[in-house]
C-alpha cells in the first residue's frame, strides 16, 4: 500500500494546500491563503488509500480553501461496489489552542451512499486515544466521530452512520515533543483503518476531522467550554462511475429483396439489460448522421423511403439499457463498412428456347413476385457462344426471335425482366441460360417400293413380299401407318408390308431420327393396295350319296398366285344349280342333298370383299359317286330299333341315344344283348372298307332310391285323427315309374296309403309313436325311413277376452260376476307384472286390495282335463280401471317419548285404495313466559298454551314418524295424526294422545369440574361439561327458569344453560 507521505494540514475554516506528485510535503504559503487558513498549522497526518487489493493514488485538490476543508484530496474514479480502504494517523505535531491544549480525533463521512449500519459513536470519552499538550497534561480524547452526509452538505447537524466492520475507532497516538513520556501503546505511529463501499453514482465525499476539547480532569473548563471552532478537517472527493453497456457493432448490406439497406447488430451484452438500440446512418464519416432510428430487433431493414437509392451509407450503433438498469448506455460503435442503399431487384425469370418451322422461339416464365412490376423483357441471343443483338419482347408466351438460324450453329438465350418503375425497382439479373439448341441441316431422303405391281401399287394375291426402302436417310428409320389410311396392313420395322386385310390407300409416315449434323425428318409415302382376282379350283372332289352337302365346302377358290382362299375372304357366295344329275333341285341354293350318284353343274358367284373383286357365274362341276358304307342297327333291349349309315373308311359319331326305360339310366352300347359297354353315347365310330352291318344293344342301369323324408308335421293330439304329409322321395320320379309305400311294423289305429305314402293315425294316449316306412320302385330299388310323432293332449280353444259386462270395479277391487268353474283368471299390473291368479268357482270372484284409479290387465283361460286336454291359451287382454281413491281411515296412534322427540306409530284401517304419502301431526304444549316483573323486580311468569304441527312427506305407506325439536320435560298433548293418500284424500284426525320427552340422566359429573356455588357433589350444583353448563338440584338436571343465589337463569329442555340468560337480573 502506497503512502502519500507527510501531508501538511492547515487548520481553520477554509484552508487548502497543494501537494506535488513526488509525495513530499509542500508547505503552505501564507501569501495566498486567508489568515484563517494559516492560524493553526503544523499538524501532520499519514494517509494511505487502497481500492480493492491494489494501491490507489488519489490526486490532491489544487486550489485555495475548499468549503470547510483544511485539505481537499481528489480521490479519483472508482466503480460502484469497489471496496475502498483508508488508513489515517497523526504522525507528529502539537496542539496550540487559545488557553487550552486539548485534542480529539474523529472521522467525518460526508456521503449518504456509503454502505454501513447506523451507529452514533459520539457518546463520551475515549480511553484509547490520548495526547499531551505543551505542559504534558494528559487529555483524554472526548469525541470520536464518523459520519456520512450528502455531497452538498456544508453545515448543520450530521446524521451519524458507521459501517458494521468499524469495530475499532482509534489507535493511540502521541506527541513526539518529549519522548521521555511513554506512550499508551508501543506502536507508533498508530493508524486507524476504515473500509467501505459506495452505492450509486457520481461525486462522493469522505471527511476526517480532529477537534480540541478541554478535559475537566486536569482543572480545565467544564464540558460546555468546548472550543468547537478548533478542528482540522481532511476531505476526500471520489467520483463513483456507473458501468456502461458494452459497445455493440453493426454491419450494413444492400437489400435488393425489400429495397434500402439491411442491418445486423452484434451485441455481447446480456439481452436482459438491453432495451433497444439507436442506429445512426451517415452518408459521410465527416458529417452528422442523416438518419437515426431506435430499433429492437438486431436484424432488419431500413426502408428506401428514408434513404437515397444507390447512395453509400455508414452506420454506428449504441445499446440502450432497460429501465432501472445498473448500466448506462454504451458508447457509439465504430463506423460499419459502407453499403449502398438499393432498390428492390426484380427476380430473374426463366426462359425456354426451341426450334420451330420458321426459326427460333422463346417462352418466358416470370417470377411470381414480379407481377405488376415488369414493362418488358430483354432476350440476349448467343450464336455459337457469341452474344448477338438483344431483342426486346413484351409477352411471356411463345415468341419468334428475329435471328435467322444457321445450319450447324448452336444457340441459347437468357432473359432479363425490365422494371416499369426505375425509381423503385431495378432490372433483374439475366436468367439462367436456356437449353442449347443446335440448328442442324435438313435431311432429304428417298422412299421407294419394291415387290409391288409397280412403284406405288400392290395387288392382293399377286405380289411377293412388297417392301419399302429408304436411301440417304440420317439416323434410325421408322415406319408408321397413318390413321387416315383406308387400307389395312402391317408395315414392319424392316419396311415389309404384310397382313393385308383390306385394300385401299395405305399412307405411311417414314421418319429418319437424324444425328448431330442433321435434324429429324419425316416424309409420307402412299401405297395403293388393289383388290385381287379369284379363280375356281380344277378338281372339286366327290361326296357320298344321302349326305347333306354345303356347296361352299366343296368349291375351292384361288388367287392369281394359286393360293387357296378362305371362302370368307371372297364375300357372299351364291350357287346356281344347272343340272340335277344327282337328284337335286335346280335353282339358286346354299345347300344341296344328293339322292343318287351323278353330276351336278353349278355357276358360282361372289359378292367381292375388302381383298378380292367379285366373281361372276364361274361354272363348276361336282361329281357325286355311290360309295360303300356301314349300316348300324340300334336295339333298346325291347322292341324298339333305329339305324345309322356311315361311309366306308371314315369316322363318324354315333347318333345320340333316344331310347328310354322307366327306372333306368342309359349307360352305352354293347355288341351283344347282355354284353359290356363297347361304345359310350355319341362315341366316334370308325368304319371298315366295303359294305358292313353292325348291331348295337342298349345297356341300362337301375336308378336307386337315395332317400325318403316326411315333413315337419310331427305332433298329434289324443283322440284326433292325425294325417302326415306326402313324403318326398329322392329322386322324385324315376322315368315315370310308380312307387309303393308300406308300414314295416303294425301300429294300432294307423294305416298308410301305398301309392302316396300318407300315414293316417288316431292316437288314444299321449307319448311318442314311431312308424317305419319302406318305399319300393318297380326297378327293384328301395329305401326306408322312420317317422316319430309326439302325441300330446288336446289343446283347448283360446277363450274370448273379458269385457266390462263380465266384471264389477270399485276403487280397490275387481269382481268377476259369473266365473266358470273350469276357468282360471289372472290379474296383472299394467306393465305386465302378475299380481294374482284365481280359480273359477261358478260364482262371483274378487281381486281385492287393489290401488284406486289404476289400470289393470285381466285375462282368462280354460283349464284342461287330465290325460285328455291341455290348458287353452290366455285370452286377449281386458284392461279395467279402478275408481278414484277414497279417504283413508287411521286406527290407534301409539306415542313413545324420547330425548327431545316423540315417536308415533299407528295402524291404517283403510288406505282408501291408494298409498299413504303424507302425515300431518298436530300437538299442543304449555310453557311459562315472562309477562313482567313484581315490586321486587322479580320476573312474573305465566303459563301459556302453544299449538304446532309437523308435516311428513313421501311416507310410502310408512306407519310411524318422529316429532323432533321438542323440549324435554314438557308435556305434549292433543297429538293427532291426519293421513293423506296418493289420491289426495285425507283421513279424519286420529284419537288424541300425549307424551313428555325427557333427557337420559347423567351418571357422572362434568369433565371440566368447577362449581359455581352449588356444592361439590358430582350430581349437585353447577357442572361445566364439554357441551355447556348445567345445574343439578337433588341429583337432577334443572330445566326452564331457575333462581340461583338471587339471580334467575334459563336452562333449555336438555338442562343446558342458555347463553344470554345466565344473569337476567343484571
């Protein structure tokens, strides 16, 4: 810690002294100081100052006396919260007063922002500090001060404060005038140390003072003779600086998207400490800001409306603290790099270039954001990479360029959107280049036809493999039939023309794909396909007699190449028979049936087709020969036969069987009457050479009966004839054959119809009866089944519903006027719940105890006779309704007294046909009430009768209630009950009864004890229990009014003293 050296302090009201920077004492010159500043000199102090853990070198105030300070030291700059430590002590000197040499040493803080507690140390003598005057009279330090005052304090009473760590206020210090006098302490010099911190900001002052005070212990004046003007003061002035926010930085850039400038602020401060920023724009670093704006966001846009387009700007920024922050606003940042304020730059469009028949064409697609901002477009054309003359176009649709393309040259284009408002929008950048197009040479190839009738014609049925050939073509050659062609044919990849299905004009697209030097090319070649000519074959062939012949199958047509042509390709064919040598009719026919051998002459004509021309009256001769054949005779196994003839050495299907045999199925043909199957029905038969005769015999198989079933009618009644249904036999019919039905076992009173299978049976007893039935077919097949019938009693007929004429209805009963003895009657609630069933007695029958005004359901049925008949079904419902309810009748009421209540129970003689829903209980009682006071000021009580009632709802036929809230010990009389049923009818009041509620006597005393003067017995006098205060007399609780020790009290029915009545007399 560095010392200031010896500092000379001039006493007086306003003395100042200047110290040099070499820490040496500078004597005050009396020439420039007022007398009061030099009157008491030669007082020396040692002063040391430390800030935190580092030495702190204050400056010395240079000037004359400052306020009331003899010496003013400028402490310099410190920060809020810095710890300041000051050590100060007296090094040497003497006190020279008027008549008295006394001294005190104290500290005077002159700023209220020092952190510390409130302690006034000006409280008497100090025994730790002692000095000697010139006569070596000991003087005790009488006053030691340490104060804080506002900065501008100059006079007046100080508010004393002291830091809590100032637990020592002084050290002993001595006069060195006579060193033979031993000081109080061995340490010399002794310095006092003070530590403190500042709060707040600005100029702060700390003061120290030394005052002389006469000590009466040495014969001096009294305490009132203090020389208050004899003091020396040192003042220290500190400047507490406020911390500032760190300086942010800012960058600028052109904002072509929104126009103007983009800014971006970089800040290292805690965002919680920063409210916003002040942004400054400069067009020159030497000039003032041309635009200032407070911004919150660290990035943003400065609108072009605040700027001049294409002008360079610099920016500065400073951070502004939040309200009540400990920080001051930051300094302005350095200038940012310059950036130009830009207009909104239009987005670049896209462009497509393609080659058309007349040159090059462009199509432009503009950016969506450019809508309404573009006047036209500049298209730059690049020919073999060299930019040519630009062309301006106004449309984005396909537009022809003015350039004349050259064969073999490559082209691409770019497009630029031109602003329609140059003050706001800049033209866009050029678009990305379009796809490069090479303008290739035009092909000129030749197409020719070979293998045709001539260079452009093909004739159906005459030419061999017609084919297209292409010369001088570049790239791959393809052929495609044009849809406008009238001819139908296939043009294959090799140029051959095949699959001709229709004559006409065949228009063919011939394409050459081109290569790097030649464009794709296409030509159309037309081939005429002419219809061919038909001819008749020379050898028509023969057929056998007695065979239906289709002339079309015998006539052979050929084309000019000698190929046989399907008759379908010739068009419609007609035949004109010229002669009937084979026994056929003459004329135009489509079929003929020769009846003998011979020759048939016909003229053949065709209508022509898509491929061939018509053939007219071509003569043709058919020879019919009589050929050997095999004759087959079919036998049905009985008397029936039929025949079939098949030409020799041919194969033909046997005629389908037409024979039938009842009960059998046809299996095939045998070569003998009882042989195995040799041929299936309609089998293929191959004949031998020459005339043959063959017999074939039908083979039959009996059809089996697979099942016999009766229907579901399987119940019969005793004494009634039962008839089953007709059984079903599978199959239902075997080729018309008849079935025979028999019972395999005899059953009494049962028979079966042998033709129909219907069973007739009259049972005499109940139980299960089984019938075994057999069915037989004439072919010998049989089947069996079992039929089980359940015989039950004869069910009686359902009777008619009862009616109003059959019953008599009251409010709580329904009577059947004339019940039948073999019937029973069932009464149900309206929801179907059964109430009671009564058996008929041949007379009246009553359902009683019913509810009034209620709908019921009444049904009847006839009872069956044992082993003969069963009960009939219940009749349809009859719904009688009882009449309205009547007044109920109440019987005897029985009271039961309880604690503060009375239970009542009763019996109901007649509920009136409805549920009892409400009870009203009325009663009377007597109670004493105070009506005044007598001549002795005692209360006058009179007994009065009270009448009350309690109502009980929703009884649901209950026959008891409890009166509650009653007073124990009081008799309740005239208790009567009136009942009301659900029909709203009220009973007459019951016979009056009476009862007195009472409290159960307590067997012990109160829990809290405590007698109020009534004795100490557990059951005598005052007792204080948990729930209140009670009074016992003769072992019983007192209720009502009671005078105790000349005071009247009131106790409720439970004996509890009622609050407010405990001292009525008072």
